[in-house]
């Protein structure tokens, strides 16, 4: 099946198996902290997207590839839906709009543990306007003591939009995720898979390394600071002993922010580096020698050139 949209024009590889009859692209959209990246990581079975309790953890489009005997689903993890201010945020929202315009199916991921707000209505409007068939996945059901709230929320969305399916899930525990996957596979078009059977993501190892370090920043820094922090990998050097020399730069906008990242005597940065290096070694399967520098770069969030270099498109 010919595809003309930007996402689906990813280079297609050999068919994983003859039984993989259906395939397609599925965008996961929702408000910040709805659990999109947690869901992608669970479905793929590997950490391919940074996860934290901070809003706007995901900054760009990430593909997560799930292959089953019945077919292949290419999930598009998108930034949380929000009203943009900086050029960075405008690019993040453009990634959401691009995904909505080009995928086969949309999954609206809704945090079922919180009340409905203006952001939820704004996100629903985007799904409506896309014209794409959509499923509703009600996430974080493990947090619900009163299951009546789940029924009420389902009824609310049933009256607001005609979804293909309404599925309660927990991206954290995996409850309901196979039901979601089965529902999607039944509805995707008959088509050869875009990726090889053992592919899990379109992200490079270099990008994944940067995300592992940024995840530590998100986890360990105060609420506001992660929004002004970015990570770039500036050196990737193979060692003769099979290890890897890495140099990463953490970008901040002010000297005061640099001091916070470093911590007293550099202890906070050292702790974050230790945790990130352990995850890098687990992912790459080899020893990592990691250097980290903290650089002040005012207004990087409004610098088109720097955003291009960071891969935020």
C-alpha cells in the first residue's frame, strides 16, 4: 500500500513474517503527564522515551515499533498537548499536529485519575479536527478506588465523540494494554510492515543516550528548571577495549541554573551522571566513560539553529 505522508515514508524494510498481515501508524496524544511515554515503553518492552512526573517530558516525535504475528503497529509518541509560547513549544505542538494529520489511527490517552479540564477539551478538539479514526484509552486505572468514575468518564467521552473503542488501561502495570493492541491490530489496513521484526524504534543510540541523561535531570531538578534544560551528545568515541567514551553537554539559560544543576561541590551532577551512566551501560551492553559539561546558552529555546541541532523538529 502506497503511503504519501511524512511519517509513513520511513524506509520500509523486509517483511518480518508472512502472517504479519496488518500494519500502520498510530499516534498517541494526550495532555502532559497522561502517561504516553510510559505506555510506549511498556508496549515496546524497552525504554525508548524519557519518563518523569514533569509535564512536557517528550519534546519530539518518537516511534515505538511493536510486531506481533498478526501485524505491526508503529506507535507515534507525541509531546503533551499544550498552548505553545517559546519556539521550542511551537515545534513540540507542530509534532502533535503532524502526527494527527498522517497516521492511520489516533489513541487519545486520558488520565482517568484527574478531573476533566480545559486542556482535556482542547485535546479532544484536536482529535475531532484531525478527522482520523480514534480510540479512547483511559489510563492510570490502577489509581482509581471508585470505578464508578471510570464509567462516568467513559459516558462523557461517548457523548462528545464517536470513538472506535473505549479501553481502560494502566500503562504502569500493563493492565488492558494487550486489549488496546488487539483493538488496533484489527483496525489497521492490510499492508506490509514498515520496519523489520526486531526494530523497536527509529531513535538512534546517540539520541537515546541524551534522553537517559535528560530523564535524570527531569527527576532530580526542581519543577521549573527542567523546562530550560536540554542535552546534546558532543562526543561518541569507540574505545579499543570495547567501551565507549561519551561527552554530553547540558544546556541552561542562566548562570544561576548552572549552579543548581551542578549542586554543592558538583555533587548533584555527579549523582545524576552516575545514575545515567548505569542506564546507558544497561542499554548499550558495554562500559561507558561519561563526561558531562554544563553550558550557559541564553534563549536556546528560541534559537532555531540550536533546536535543529538538538533534533527538535
